[in-house]
C-alpha cells in the first residue's frame, strides 16, 4: 500500500487549480497497469492532487493518441466507465464510506457514495429516502438508486442517488487529455470547514484511468497494487494520503 503527500494550499482551488498547483510545484503521481489482460496499449497518465481552502482538486494529464477519445455518454449519471474515463475515489479518515467520481472527456460525471461493509451500508440506508433504496439494474441508461457488490467477503453498497457539487473541466490538445475535477468539502459532509485541520491526517484514495481503444479490451490504469482482482473498488488497497501544510 503506497503513501503519497497531499499539500494543503492556502488557495481556493475551485478555479484554475492546475495553474495554482503548478505554481506550488505539486508532484505528479503516475498511474500504472497492474493487470496484464487490461493493457491493450501503453499510455501515460499523471495525476496532481492538492487540498485548499474550499476543497480538493485533482488534475490529470493523460496521453490521448491522435487526440481521439471515446465519449458516447452524454448525460450525468450515465455509465461513463464504458467510455474513456478518469476516476478519483477518496475515503476520509476512519470513514465507512468512500466517494467515487468518474467522468469522460465531455465532462459528464457518474458520482456516488459507497458504503464499506454492513456498517457502511447501514449508514447509507439510514440517510436516504425510501424511493432511492431500490436496487438498480446494470442496463439502466441513467444509473440511479442503489447497488450491492462483493469485495471478497465484504459488502460494497453503492448509492447513486447521492449528488456531488464537483466541477469538471477538459481540454484535449497535442495528443493529451488535460482534465481537472474540483470537489468541495461539503461533498464529504464538511461545512464551514477549516482545511488546516487536515494537517498530518491520513485519508485513502486512488486515481484510475479507463482507456477504451474500441477493440473490446479496456485498458485499466490505477494506483491499486498487490491485487490479482481486476477491480478498482478495493478500498483496503487504496493508497494513503498524508495531508501536509
């Protein structure tokens, strides 16, 4: 399990996060291919992460050969993981819930909360309306309601009724996909939050990329390691993030 450092910047990151992180020389984190069957080609993907006064920002630099990206999904809450897709999953310290953000090059977002184990599942069920507790079908064009999966012997309970206030921007040029996602502290239930209180705290996270070259084999890049299971949804294997002033 790897550990990275996330700088705490005395800046608002809801706008121009990439420029701000560059001015602070925030280190990039390179994604890799842990599963040989999901490496149809070798691409470069780098992620930059920082926390600021108003939230967390992640900036991606992803190689896009011939500036071609598959982005067929045209609405929020669609199955963007079937397109070329970038993802950020993050789990606050000591939380039984992690938050997922998946988006394509058109900026359409699939956002959700995932309860880990029976405790995480119950936390979600206790916080949502009865109408949102239905189990969705994988064929839904718009993903809604809840879905339950297994991570080994542990339950993962997905709440797709949850809505983020994340902001996304995309640019494709010079055979690279440049993308930013900004996530406000309120997404994690933190309001009137003093970001400096995160100093020396450890959250866990992963950044992922799905590369869809259109040949039926998706490429998977991630920070998850030491796993034979071809899945990004393994919270026990998320990287550790130490926040530092």
